[in-house]
C-alpha cells in the first residue's frame, strides 16, 4: 500500500480499522525481520523491532481498559514484545513467524470489524499535489440570507 492509499484509509476508516492498520504494520515488520535474517543483515532488525515496540506501546495504550478483551490483548502484546526481542537476540526467523501466527487472527478480526462498523464521517477530502487532507466546515456557520 503506497503512502497516499494509507493516508486515505486512515482518514476514512473507523476505530477498528485504525487498530487493524497497526496490526498489519506489525505483520509487515515481522516479515521484514524474517527477510533480513535470511539475508544476514542483522543490524537492521533492531530498528524494525523498535518500530514494532512503538506500535505495541500504542496498542497497549488503546487497550488500557479493565475489560476481558483489553486484558487479553495486553497480555498478547507483552508476550509478542518478549519473543520478538528473543528473535532479535537469537537471529531466529522462526520466532518472527510465531509472532505472525499469533497476530494474524487478531488482525483479521479487526479487519472484519472495520467492514462491519460504520466509517468515520468525512465531510470532504481535498487533494493536494502530494497529500490528502480532510476538510470540515465549522458547525456554527450559517449560510442563511
């Protein structure tokens, strides 16, 4: 997905879609780590894992509630952080494959929710030469004569 498609998706999706995007990025990062290990370019794993840790931190924040789903997702995020660090240290691609196997069903669930739930209301999109911006009118404006 190129950057413009991603910007459009972010600006028009719902909360479940935003969470799905985070999980999709984690899966992409884990696939990149597998590829890097196969190429023996180990120095790049650290940077990718730091990005994955940032994503996990955002997910921990998003699921900060005391409900059963939030607690379970936090436990999974903490476990993923633990084993991806182990994968980085051991340079073991099978550990990153395990991360993908754990995250994929969760990602698919949020992708399904994205489809089921209504998208955020977008009043208009403006297209610049290199960007996509959201444009809304202020609610207190009146166009009466």
